[in-house]
């Protein structure tokens, strides 16, 4: 039985912020001491960090949240174990009679939350979930026939017709503390940070996890990044993307706050730039809309007609792609950026994904798994939806026969080779005309640049033209009844 002293638990998950946090605001309105908790759940990886890179981010994000709570006279309690068991223990220890949380939409998380809500309510406790991780609830956005959307453009139009989301809520100035605090795990004991080797050593110079870092990133983007966004965002060497996805992935900033940040911008900011940025934000909602209605999105082809595609199983080719050793500079630069920074420019993500799927004919699920482990912005919905989009097997997908040419893509979007030179310094001395195709450079030019193909930089692991023809032949071999 609970002790006579009452409290309200706020269960933080992928909402590691105090501002615009509906669960926290509702808990405060109960008028009781508020106890903030984060549970390291063992049931399924999707309920926590999706991979090692995001685990690094989670460590710093939890520390930031704990500091923000301490500044308001509160604490962050860390516990490990099955969520239902941990919550029951805390209820017994603290006398809590209410638990609030913000909804999550991955299949494993939703199943856990549904069971917990039922158990708590049956025990006579208040258990309430709240919105805020997305702009709109996936269950409430419906087509004219009442079903889920399967194509992005009509989905965007429905969101646009719905108007602006509610204004973001302010963070509390203070929180009522309980007379006695429950025990907490030490964050360091969770060992979320890499040590030997510390492959994330360069992350700290690039990222500032936490709510303050997210807000500063948004302010910077709205000040210097959004102008020209539509035309500049495809060039990886430019500072022209928001870089907010990692903050969104763990809920350090709400999409509503980002959306409202785009309102009332100076007239110098073109409406097409603002709309295009909002469309990227809504793509995240669309990805969760798909995951909510089609929960096997990560494991299965959304279009089952692709189930017969003859994927290649070749660990050597897969590892060459993972390590940025394909011999195609724009692909390799992207994969090296991923390893060094925990992120990859969006245009280059599409090029690298296309190369894995269509040049190497390796299953998109192998690429999705690698991105999960190495991206600080790993996301169960956006990752799966985007990989299936490139593969041609997803909702509103790019057709399979759209195969990126890694040479021309590099020449178009990194014309002076600045991105290549940043992440492939071994090619830095090649002229712009050859930096995207060193395998075509004459021997004297290679020698002058200090490049030895097959030694200092790999020769291409496949010939793009032949690989493209092979992939298209495999695609065409599927009967007309199997693939639209």
C-alpha cells in the first residue's frame, strides 16, 4: 500500500525537456510534490537509445535535464528495470497516486505504455499520457475515407489546413519537492559513454545535447540558416540545415516550438524557405504516422511486392560501405562523417543509401541497422520510412529505378570538393574536376596529389554503370504482378 504522503511521478522518456512538456505541466497542476524519473528499460531497444551513438547523446542529455531540475529545486531519479516494476516500486516508496508521461509511438513503447496505464488505473491510481512528441496525433489525422495516409503530399496538405499547432508551454520556474527523495542510480553506472576506444571523442566539439543546446541550435538556424534553405540545403559543405534532428529524437525540443519559431520571421526570409523547412518537420510526423498504422515498418517491406527482390549477402561489400571505403568519394565522405560526427548530411544520406541498395544490392534493412547504431539522431520511424523510400519499397517511395550516380551527385552538390576534402583529406590535393572520380585521374595527377588507388584510397568496389544495369535487371525480373 502507498504511504500516506502523496506525490505525482513524471516519467520522462523521449521528452528530455522542461519547456513545452505537457506531462510535466499536468503533474504540477496536481498541486503535489513532483518526482521526475527516467527508466532504463530492458524490454526493447526502441524504448531507449537506438544505438551506441545515441547512447552517448542520452548520457549528456540526462545530465542536462538533471541540472535543469536541480536549478528548480528538484532532482532526476534514474532507475533500471522493466518500467512497470520500477513504477510500482517508486509508487510504494513515495506514496505517489498519479503518474504522467508524454506518449511515444514506436510499437514496443506503445505496448508497454498501454499495459502500464491499465495496471495503474486498475490499482486506483491516476495514469495520464499526453501529446507533444509530434505536431499531431497519428490516430487523429485521417483521409477523407477515415483511413491513414499513404502518400506524403496529401498528408502535408491536411497538416497545413489544420493551422498552427498550439503555442509551446513555458518551462516551470520551480518544482515542489517531496520531503524525502527515493534512491537513484548514478548516471555513470549506466556506462553510456564509450571508453576504449573513445570513438565519440570528436562529438563534444560538434554537439551540445540538452534543452539549452536545442534552443540555441534553433535560434542559430532561424537567424542564419533558414534564408535560402530550399536551394542551399542540398549542399553538404554549407551550414544550411537546422541540425535539430538529434534534439528532436530525444525530445529536447518540441516540434511545436520549432514550428512556432518559424512564425513572424523577417520579411527577408522567403515564404518558400519557411514552407520547405516545415515540410521537413512534417515528414517526421508522416514517418510516425506510417509507423503507428504499419508497425512492422522497420522489419518488413511496406510494399510486400518487394519481398521477392534478390538481395545480395556480402559482408565484405557491406563493411566497405560502413567504413567509407567504396572508392566513390561522395559516399565515402558521408560514411566517414557519420563515424566522426554521428550524423550525415541529408542529401548524402540519400546518395549513400542508394549506393548500398542499388549499386551493391544489399538489403535496405542492413543499412537501416547501421544508421541506428551510428546516428545521434537515430529514430525508429524516420530511419525506416526514409530507407524504404530510397529502396522503392516504402510509402510514397522514390521508384526503384531512380538510382543516384555517385559521381554526378558529388559534382552537382559539392562542386568545389569542400565536403570531400573535409572528410577524405587523402584526396585533398586532387583538382576539382577529378576529386569525385579519382579512378579516372591520370597517373601523373594522382602521383602529384599523393594518391595511390588501392592503397591510400580504394579503387571502386563496383563499377557504377554495370551495377546500375544489374540492379535494374533484377528489378525488371520481378513480374509485373509483383512490383507496381
